[in-house]
C-alpha cells in the first residue's frame, strides 16, 4: 500500500492530511493562505478570454471550444468524479490512464488531488472540515477554496486505492502537462484564435460551470431527498455540466453511476458511460436499486404524481 513517502514528489506536492489539523473547516482568513501562483494562473487564463474581441469568432475556433469544453466536462464528471472519487464503474488500467489524462487537461489539478479532496467533501459535507461549503461563503465554495493552501496538497489517506498506480502518481504530480498539451494542440489546429477559444474560453466556462456544483447546487434548486447537507437539484447546472446538477440525488446515493434518477433528468455523462460499456471499455456500472431511490423522499406524493 502506497504511503505519502512512497509517492513521487511527496515532499513538494503530496501530503497526508491529519484529522487533528486545527485549520480544518475554518475558512476565516483563507485569503492570507492562498497560493499566489494558483491565483496568477487562474486569472491569467480568464483574462486571456477577452482576446476573443481581438481574434473574432471564427467558426472553426468556436467549434473547437465546444469540443474541448464537452470533452473536459466529461473528464471532470465521468472520470474525476464518478470514477476516481466514487468508483461507480470499472475499467482497464490503460483506459484508466487515458481517461485520467483527458480529465487532467481540464486544468483542475491531478486525479489523486481532485478525488481525494472530493471524498473529504462528502465525509464532512456542510460541516466543519468540508473543503467547500457555502457556509464559508459563496465565493469560497465556488472557487476560493482551491487557492487555500490548506487544501493544496494531495490527501493521500483519502485516495490510497488509486495512489498505488505509478502512472496516476506521475499524472497527479505533473498535472500541468495535459493542459499545456491541449493548449498547444488548439494552437496547432486553429492558430491563435484556436488557442483563445479552444483553451482559454472553454477552460473559463468549464471552471465556472463545474464550480457551480459546489456553490449554486448547495443554495438554489429543489431537494428531493432528506440528506444531512444542503445539496439541491438544479436543472440548469445539470444541463451545463452533463448531469452533475442533480446534486441532491448524488448526495442521497453517491455511489450511483447516474445522477439523473428520473427519465426527464438529463444526464449526458451517464449516457456516454453507457456507450463506453456497450463497446467494452468499462464495466460493472453501479446502479441504484428501486428501494434506494424511494428512501428518504421529502415529498412522496409529489414524486408519485
């Protein structure tokens, strides 16, 4: 079993978080602990998006943005979240790495950091110790927590099941390689306009749609299930994030491969995963039982209608 000391770059980029850390759950003063480099990259990429007023909107560049956005939304939702964080399906080691590389190109750090931090969120959802609860402020839950140095290291103790793979360790340490590779690809196929639209614009939109799951979906929307947190279903966020907006569903039954529990709840990530299953790339998809779907309903009469 891997430990922090066994992992490449453990001194610089990986650390085991301990439950006794007095800073856990205390967002007050987080700005004094933010990573200046992370802030610089975050704002630089977003500022680069305004270059659309310089390059215009060539059809090819805009199409490239749609493709890179869609692929990376799936990378976050179907790979980082439903695979690495919750293990809702199984796949081969080779396809696991390919999926992880795609997800890492979303510029949301590495798979071990993302999934380990997310598992911590579920463990302490909206309680002291939650890394991104709106109770610590909407902006903090939206994206401020990412720059809080308390959460800068990889919580290896939360993600030992995947930390045993050297190639995933490597990708987690060198998480900037896939985004740079994508940026170079966008420039190669679309020139400067391709870089602006395909990487800067799509990354900016991708960040704020996926971040909205942590902020908006704990503040605005409908609660179908009585969960011990403030999670809500938000149809708009669900459409923008390929199904992640059915957030109350997810907090009710987090090990489910699908988040749209009703036929009208569109979940593009789930449909893509079903297609992968059909061609044999993934298997053992974990579906919720009917009993699980009926448990802890807030309004049974409305659900039955």
